[in-house]
C-alpha cells in the first residue's frame, strides 16, 4: 500500500488522513469483475464488462443522465431496475444503443436478461450501461453469447479488465482502490468527450465494503461535488450512468470524505484526459448572491471557448473571464467589476493545473467548476468520430 496522495496527481484532491492506495484492479471486498472483447469495437479492443456482488445484491444507488434523448440502457434502468438492490452491472462499449427505438430497448433487455440468468439474479437486479456511437443498432448475439463465459471469469482482481472494457475515446483507464480505517472504496470510470455538468457525460461504477445507511444520499452528495462540476466541451451525453454499491462486509461505516475524494479523483482524471486536453483548471466564483448563481457563472466561464482557448494558449486574458461571467448574468449590472475582481495570472503560467476565479462583489455565495482547455486535437477527434 502507498499513501493515497501519491495516486491523485491533482492539487484539489485531499483524501482523509490515513488513506492508502491499493492496486486499482483489486475490488472492494464482496465484488468480482471481468472484461472481454466480443467484437463491438472494430479494432478488437475489450468492449464487454461485467461486475457482480458476492452473496446477493448489496445496498446500492444510481444516478442517470438528464438528457431528454436518453439511451435505451438509461431508459431500461429507469423503468426496469431496483436501484436499491443492484447485484450486477453489465457494460458494453463502442455502441451507445441510443436513438435506436424499440429495437434498442429489446437489445438492452436481452443483455440484461443474459446477465441475470448467468448470475442467478432477477433482471431488476442487473444494471446496464452502454457507451459509444449514437444511432447505430447493436447486435446483441455476440454479447449474449459471451456473458456466460465472462461470468465464469469474474474475479476480485478483475477491476483492471472491467476498467479497460468500458473505454471509448479515453486515453487510458481511470480507476482506483483506496482504503481508510478498514474500509475500502474501488471505482472505475470512463469519459473524455461530451462532458458537461448535470450529469457530466461519463460512466462510473463505485464499490465499497463499508456500511452505508443511505446510499442514494451519499451518492447524490458525492456526485454533486465532483461529476456535476466538470466540463470538457459543454455537451451532455445521452448515456451518463453512475452506480454505487455497498456490500457492508467490513462491518464499518464509510469514512467521511472517502467517497467524495475518490470520485473527485476520477472526475479530474476525466477532465485531464478530455479529448485533446493539455491543461485543466478550476474556476472559483465568490461574492455571488447565492450558490446557484455562483455555479451558473462558474459553468459559463468553464464552458466558454474563449476562456478554454486562453487556457490552451497560456494567455492570462482576464477580460475573457469577465465577459463569460457577464454573459451568465445577462440583464444584470456587473459594470463595477474590473481586473482587480479577476484572478487570471495562472492562465499564463507554466503549470498544467490552473486556479482562476472572479469575485462578483454581490453577496456571500460561492461555487466552482473544473474544466479542460480547447485544442486542435479536440476538433480532429470529433470531426472524424464516425468517419
């Protein structure tokens, strides 16, 4: 084990004192996982992931995208899942199964049913997530055929395979396992483009052997402080899914802050590996009328192409921060603000993790958001995504 600080790499992550890092492929006690290639991705990369609890469904919770064009797996989880008793999670990557009509729903049901049969679960205890290209029908046959074989390979050290099989345009896996006071949290995430708060565009799966009395409340708070505060391109996905499972096998309560910091680590990893990203920043807004106003301004700054290109070009252009704040509060008066209200020096500095901010001088509300720069590579990736 190593101190958790050594795995963060981010100036804003502060794990609780005494936290240590374990191998990221090792899952929290009570969980097993595996991944495999079944041919969804044309390059033959792993594209089917399976994670299950040992000894029956644990306490659990879920957060899903608010995008009105929800993908079939999201709709199935809303309509046909007991989110408080998720015994298994199945993920396919390379095809979002979105905008695929009733056929897409049937495909999602087939995959969910295959996992339920292989693991002796009720289909309502199997969460499904899918990610990739929108508007293309997914052939369920290779997936359904591979599920029993994958189920036989589930392992407590299968977190690495699982994390690899959920990726799409990611540069690499995003996973961690940390322990504190006898309680372990393991988590795996993917996301690189279409990242926007509310929910931020990504998949994340979190496991703990800690005892969690109210998983939904714990997850909502952690997501609100992490995934709902990141942006790569201001675009909201149709497939966002976060699943939290707590086996309780340690018999100990989940330490305060451990879940939040674990998810912040993964959220920042998503921003740092955003499509084409070279730098990341946190924008802090102070002096707002209330927290909601501060968050609205922070989001406008973090999503501004002008601010994002200034971040890329290392240009300490404080006027771009000011204009974005003004755009968020259009119709109101911010004419009293000037360069003294803006913190932009780090935009032009050598660091790849940048702190910027603005004081609106209106009240006591504050908020923040994390975002990445906008580069030539982002345009190349998304201009050629399906061609």
